[in-house]
């Protein structure tokens, strides 16, 4: 199973962001599970869980890993198709852009609760542009990691994800626009 899978299709990203599917993917990160196991943990009917599993299968995010006979029944165990999925919310799809921006607005509320004062729209625009640059770099790096899976098999998923973050920071440190945006962020977000 690949360590990292880059998801670039906006429709697949939207499918992943649905609450129940997001929870299913999180549960399957740790182990393979059956519909009935997922149903019990999620508090959803097996039919509902099956529907979401099928959507995730169609999108190439989940697959049947093994089957076991339980009496006359065949139980399917589902698992993820990659240890980690990297999604980019800045792919030009308006719905995803709105979602990314609304997540940033929550951060502004946190900053205000901590006593920071700023122009909401100005700070939001800087953060939005900075995050877009970061996502561009992380997508590029994740694709490189995907292409070099065999060289990384001895490293943990967590270490690989941290490496992606560090490599993205290094790229941002060499990118003039990113540097200017970081300076602007520093000017806007201070007490």
C-alpha cells in the first residue's frame, strides 16, 4: 500500500470532506474493518455505512483487503488505499476555496480571543494566499514522495508527513512571494 496518495480531483476531495466518510477514513487508518464494525463505532446503520464505503471505493480511497467466512456469510474487511492522503483545497474549485477560507476564518476568531487586533479581510487575504502557496508546494512534494515510495518504505508515515512540511517550508523560504506574504503576516498579526 502506498504511503502517500495525492488527491487532485475536486469531486473526490469533496467526497472525502463529508463527515461520515472522513470518520470512516480515520478509522481505517489504524486497521481493516467490516461494515458491521464501522456501523457499531459510528452509530450508523450498516446500509448507511455501506453506501459511504461504496462511494469511497469508487473514488479509489478504500478497497476490500480480505474476506472471511462467518458461517454462511462472507465478511469483507475494508482498508485504505494509502496510509496518508494529501488534498489541496486550492485547486480552483469555488466550493473548495470557500471551504478553505471558512476554515481560516475560525483561526481569526482564535487570534481575537487571544487579544490580537487586525483588519479581518486584510489578514484573511494574506493567510489565504500564503496557504495557497503552501498547498502548491506540498502537492509538488507529495507527488515526489509518491514517485519514490520504494526509497521511503523504512520510514514512518508520521516522519514522511513531517518531511513534507519541512520541505514545503524550505521551498517557501526560497520563494519571494511567500517571503513577502510571511512578512505581511508578521506585520498584521502582532499585539
